[in-house]
RNA sequence: GUGGUCGUAGCUCAGCUGGUAGAGCAUCCGGUUGUGGUCCGGAAUGUCGCGGGUUCGAGCCCCGUCGAUCACCCCA
C-alpha cells in the first residue's frame, strides 16, 4: 500500500483505459471542429466572484460545491466548477466579440466540484464544451445540439435520449416561478421538501418520489408562459432539429443547475449510468455577458462530461480503439548491440517510426518476451552477428516469419513492410 | 453534507464458530550454444487500508479514521 493516495473523488486514467478516454475526448473535440469551433484555452482557476456573479449565488454549485481558496495576495480564487463563465470573462476581457459574430469556441479540461463522489460523479472531472456567442438565432441552437449529437453518433452511442425545453426570458421566468410557488403553497409537503422548493421551486419536478411527481402533474407549466417571440424561437429550434433528423423529447420540467440559462435548454440523458445519467447539457444564456460587464450579447453552449461518456461507451460495450501498435521492437543482446540499438531507434524515431527497445540486461528470451508484450509488429535482434554482417532478421510477430534486412537500409525496408499491413 | 455496503499479494478473489495468511492471472528465472506467444518446472511478493480497543491470541469482534462503491442532495 503506497503512502500517498489520490485526493478523494478524482478520476485517473492510465493504460489501457487512458487510450479510450483520449479517444472519447478527441471524438468530442473533432465534432466541434467540424462545425467551425476553435480552441480557447483558459485557466482552471478564476476570481471567485466570476462564478458567484455568473453562475448564481443561490445555486448549489456556487453555494456549497466550490473549491475556493485565498492566494498569496489575499485574492479569493476558485477552481472552475463549469466552463461558460470563464469563456465569457475571456471574451469580454480580450474583446473577442468585436469581430464577426458568432464567436465559436471549444474548450476541454478539468472542472472541480466538491461533492460526495459517486458513480460518474467526481470532484475533478473532464468536460468538452463549446460556446457560440453573439447571435440569438434558433439555427445556432440547433447546431450546438447537433455538435453533441454528431459526436455521440460517431462514438456509436445508442442508449440515450435528448430532452429540450425553453426556459423563456428572465421576465417570463419571474412570472412563472411566482405562480409555481403559489401552487406549491397549496400542497401538503414535508418540511425538507418545502425547504427545497423555497430554494428553487423547479426542483420539485425532479423529485424521485411518485407522490410528489403526481402532485406536480397539475402544476403550472413554464411553456405556457413563454412570450410569442420565445415560443416562435423554440418551435424553430424544433423544426430545425427535425429537419436534421435529430430526435428529441420535450421536457417542460427540465431543471438546470446554473442560474444563467434562458431560452433553449437541453440535456442528453444516458440510460445505463445509474443516478448520474446526464452525459451532456447546455442552453442559451442571454443575460450572462452583460452581467459580467460585457456587451448585451446572448450565447449558447454545452458541456459534455467526458468521464461519463466513457462510462456510457463501456456500459454499451462499444469497442474503443487502442493506441496504434508499436512498429518495431529491438532486442539487443550485449553492450555493443545496445549502443547500436539506441542509434537505430533514434534514427527511426526522428523519421516518424515508433520504436522501443528491450532495456536492462535481459536474456534473449526475455527480450523477445518483452517484444511480444509490447504488441510491436516487428522485432529485431541485434548482436555480434548482426553488427559484423550489417544485416539482421526482421521478425513479423504475428506470422512468426522473418526476413533478412540490411541495417543500412532498415528504414526503407521497414517502411515497405508497414505499408503492406 | 446524510445514509447503506465494502477495503486480504500488481489484478480478481478465498480465508469455516477469533489461534499470527492462500488460489488463479500477472511478474521474474529456468526447460543446455542467439528468437516471443502454448506447455512444464521454479521463485519473489503482503506490517490482511490506517489508528486504537477487547482477548492468552484478531484478517476475522468493537470504536475511530481514510478510501472505494451505491443511493439521497445535486449535477457533467
């Protein structure tokens, strides 16, 4: 048992699974790039106030899940619990919104929330996110959803569904929550549940208990409160999604954990992940930019949970690719050969071949075993004979066949062989 | 933050009603001169998560603690 342990609730990826993780992340990123999003690389910590103002003081994320500390200059710093606020800060700070709109960016990295760990819920987790800032166009909403959809299709995920809704503008929300609260006061709720509803009445829609769900059946629905403009925007989003062949269900009781969402909101829910089933979600945020001191621009984006999407792939038994096989494994059998092996490997590597060597003083048999374990396509023994004759046997590790090559032209011969596979 | 379950070699696990630990896989070495995968033989490995307590004696009982896991809360 090692003396040090990883901090509670962090996910770690090491071989072989790390290749799967990287593949999932790369696939998500690729989808964003294919739709014209460009990388924005941001710090993992920000001024605490960015999140309290941006995400919302009353949200659980801000009120009880942030990793906040004081730096040496006495500033309050917080490890980012989500990505959108940081993107907005950077866009405002560097005037990225002064050019052509929308600004389309993607990001990827770690996020932090101090929650009790659970299946698919970590204190440090990975997201790939995108933001399209500056245009309030329903087609962009559809595009953002499509970027996630395309990535999931590419990965081969099937057992999930997409829920969408419209949360309306802030005025609509105000009028609606007032009525909803009114309705809730007419219900006979236990203390804890009532407390919960006081914080955010929408949460009762999410309650796991049947009796509460039944009670909420008759509650007012936000959709009925939408302004004509919001309603039209939302139906246009739906029409576009249908035209793109993206299936969805409308969930007019969707609850979002971050305060800044307005208008279109959506969530991808996987069916085999237990309690933490959201693999990605996002929505439009109209007031966020201005609330953070920027222009009156709206935006829309999503965050996809890389850890959870990997778990979803595994739950669906999707076979994810491993790293490409090593091309050559050299087995030197004495000191002189070792020096030549290093030289040879160096030459090949700098020319783009993947090469490994049997290090240590292993016997030939051990070296060949190492070659086998490495998964390399070819193995080559180097010893006195090879050095004196200048030629060696390249052994195909799958067929067991060997062919003679001259060390001088090894690179070309290897290139030929690799191409043949 | 609350609750349930769990914590034995690198991995997966066994260990009966308390008597100071085992298997499979993996690792390493070997099966006569320089070629892996199968097979055979052999070896190494654990302060039984950590700290206390009960006991003549604890991996097995009790308490605490750390971690994992599942659920709640919440969410990616």
